[in-house]
């Protein structure tokens, strides 16, 4: 039935347009009736208050901006002056606050789940932006405040990078590390600990792996965005095709985000 409905809708554009208009009219009528009922009941009316999550939050005249082929997960939040460059991604539960200082993210970098950037207020004269270069990986649950991560650097899960820190090109910060204020981590070095200290040099193999991680994350982001772009009807069709064992070709989304 679902497959038949899809064929009919695709075959007859005018019917599809008519059904869309009819559906909008029915939904609008239902909303009007509900609102009229609330007015009649007055103060006794039950009103369900919902706080819908907003991924993009303009603030103080500043709003997030994007390059092409970027992905922002539905539960992430970008607030104020945040710029996301081409092919970069912000994953589930992450919060990027550009309300009191800027956040700039380079090309094909990824910000992992539950990462928080620029949450801590600092004296006005010392507030520094958070600048993340190209092909940078920030692991899940990390906290970044007014720091700079240069190209191809890697911050592992659960790290805290404080204000004024610079993580050099191809450098790695180990899991759970605390990098104290104004620390300068040279390129091609591995630091870890609380507080973080130099452990060893990064190997050429690790540098190659770092470059492949951000490409893999970009490809994964494509799949997530494709899934979130589906309408309820398309999900129904996809589920029916899966139940029937029909091979569904990869659908490339028209708009990434």
C-alpha cells in the first residue's frame, strides 16, 4: 500500500500538490479549532507549553553562519557568532556559545557529542575567541574555552582546554587531560595528564590516521543528515521497503544543512 501510494504521488504531480494543499488546510483548521476552544474555556483551558529545541540561536545581533556541506545534529546548539566552515560537523548534545566570544571552526573538522565551547565567562579584556583549524577532531565530552587548535590536531574524549592554550599542528591531547591556561603545545607532540605534560612525539603513522579520522566523520555526517532529512512519509516507505527486502539506493540529500 505504501509503495502504491508513493507511485501514485510520484506519477501525478498535480495530485501530489492537491494533497499537500488539502493536508495543510486540514492541519490549519485543527489548530484554529483548538485555539478557539482555549478562548472559550478561558483561564480553565489547559495549554501545553513546549520549549522546542533550536539548533541555531541568534543573539545580540549575531547569528551562526555556515559553509557548504556542514552538519549540525538536531540536539546540538550554536549560539551567536559561531562560524562552521565547509564539510565540518557538530554532533549530538554539543553546545557552541558565541554569545560572549567568537567560535570559528575550519574545514572538515568535527565537534563530538556533548562538547561545550566557550561556556565560561572571562573578564572582558581577556576574552579570547575559540579558533579551530582544518581537519581537527574534538572528542566527546570535551570542554574548550578561548583556545586555538591548529590544523590536523586531535583532542581526545573528556579533555578540558583552558583559555589561551594553543594546540599545535598534528598534536594530540590524550583522553581526560586538563591543559592549563596559556599552555603552548608544539606541533607533532603527544600531551596527556592533569595537568597535561609532554609524553612523546607523534609518529608519522598517527599523523596519517588523524587525517583519515575527519574524512570518516564527514562521510558519517552525510548519512546522519540524510536520515534526518527524511519526511515521515519517506521513513514509512523506507521501512516498508526494508520489510520487503528491497534494496534501497543511497539517497543523496539535496540540501546538507
